[in-house]
């Protein structure tokens, strides 16, 4: 992690982890004391509490990095977002797909009730993984023999969810990279399948299981296609943390050898993401499992063609552009957390005299090192190049869907 980036990442990391631990504590108390008495009440409380953490990451996208997210969807689909249970089928194009999903969920009013299917190791991530566990995310091991019952039990638990929820299922099984695309193309050639150009081959067992268990209480599937326009750099967590601009102070000598200072502000290229959303009715899907699997495969063939068209036109021209705005709520939440954490830290330093001794200074440096290390883990965890490709058995693709990571 570069020093310049660390000067931004470490303060944001301190704010995120301190506030996140407080959120985790509330979630743990509610899980132990309230959930055994009323699961419905626990979910309603957790929905609000989890938002206090997730909104910080929405703020990172909206206000700090200034990412422009253009949503292309028909008016009916857009108006129903957040008003019904839905299964989301996104492609896994960039490192921050999961954050784009959270921004859309926040705009739709269901950020706290957004759930995803993720790999098992995600739940061990400090703060963010723990909060996902309390929020009933589904964690899989990428082994169908082990995951089948996990998926079934997790989906059955959602049957009585009190508010509209989104369940994100990344059926490609891993994040998109050129190396994984080449492997998918080789596999498609060997099996006589359509050769993908912009997506990976979906692993359909998880999707078939989700449809089988959710058909009776989830009315819609949202086909979500994420694309990065040509004018935008590829969005990454590190680019988000660096923000929209950098400020540097330069000291120069004039001819008479007096100091002069100037401030240099460098604006980085804006990050942009295009999102195409198409709503499908769950009741219109075939009844047989084999036909449901084929429906998913056909969907990704069409998604591939849609991305070809986006590459040519640099937009999704078949759907109207919807205005999702940039609400002030994430900014207010981050400012509130900053005031609370800053005030608490100031009082603690005044009463403890932590920085008045070498031992206290060493302890402070150790805490900063821990935060830096944890932020490095979070950044590395989101990088596509470091994601583990889902294994494919010879002759037959295997399942699993995962997010966001995320």
C-alpha cells in the first residue's frame, strides 16, 4: 500500500472498524437476547443496524470516490425495485460489483435486507464478514455435496422474512478475468457450448436450487448486467479509497531565495459504471430442473450479446436511463460516525495520556499497523486477480454462486 494512499485509507479504516465493531456488538446482543424471542423483531432491528455499517461503503462510492452509476431499466422494473422479494443474477465484471449492488439496494430502500451467496471464508473477515453473518448471508464451500443442504436451509429461512429482500447469486462462480475467460472458452469449445466473450459459463446447480425453493414466495428475478464504459478506468477498492482528487503541497524557492508554497490539486479520471436491469417473473420459468438450468445458460448467452452491444455503443441503448440520484443519508451517517468516534477518541486520549509515554506511543503505532493490515486484507480480498476460480469437473460444470464480495 503506497504511503500517499495509506494517509487516506488508514483514517477511513479506523472509522470503519471502530464503528463496525460497535455495530457488531449491537448485532450480537440482539442475536442472543431478541432473536430467540422474536426472529421478526430481530430482523427488523438488524436491518437498521446493518445499514449503519453498509452506508459507510455507499458513501465511499457516492461521495468520496464520486462514482457515476448509470442505471438502464424499463420504468415498471425500476418502480418495483425494493418493493418485492427478488433473486438477483448479476455478472461479476469488476472488483466492486458488490458495492454497486449495495448502492442500488440503498436507492431501493432494502440495503439492510440485501443478502448474498458468498464463499465460506468471507464470514471470517473482521467487521464486514461478521455483520454479513448476523444478516443471514449464505456461506458456501464450493462443494455441492456440502453446500446443497446449506442452500436449502438458508433459502427456507427467508420464507418468513418480514421486509422485501434481495438475494444476489453470482452464478459465474468467480470474478471475471481474461485468464478465466480463456479457460471458459476452452471448456465451451470442448463441450460444444456457445463460446463466451464477456462472461463466464454459469454454474447452474445453485440457481436451480434457489428457484426450486423460492418459487413460491419470490415473485421476480432481476437480470443485472454490469459494464464499464470505455472512458472510465476499471473500478477497484484502491481507486475508491484514493477518491476523486489528490492534494499536494509544494515548497519552491523564488529568485531572492524566499520560500513560496503552492497547493497542487490533481483530479483523477471519474469512475463510471453502467448497469442494465431486466425483470423476469419467477412464475414464467420452466418447472423442470433441466429446463431451469438451460434458462440460466440462455440468459448468460443473451447477457454476453448485450455486453457486445455495449462495447460497440458504450451504452445500453435498449432501455431508458433512470435517475438514481445521490442521497444525503450516507453522508449524514458517515459524518455522525466521525463525530462520535472522534469525540470518543479525544476523550480517551485526554483521560489516558496514551501519547505521553513511549509505551503508549508504541501501542498507538501497533493499533495503526493492525488497521492498515486489515484494510490491506479487505482490498486484496476484492481484487479479481486474487479470487479463486471455481473448479469445473470434466464434462460437467459445477455450481456455486457467490458475490461480492466480498
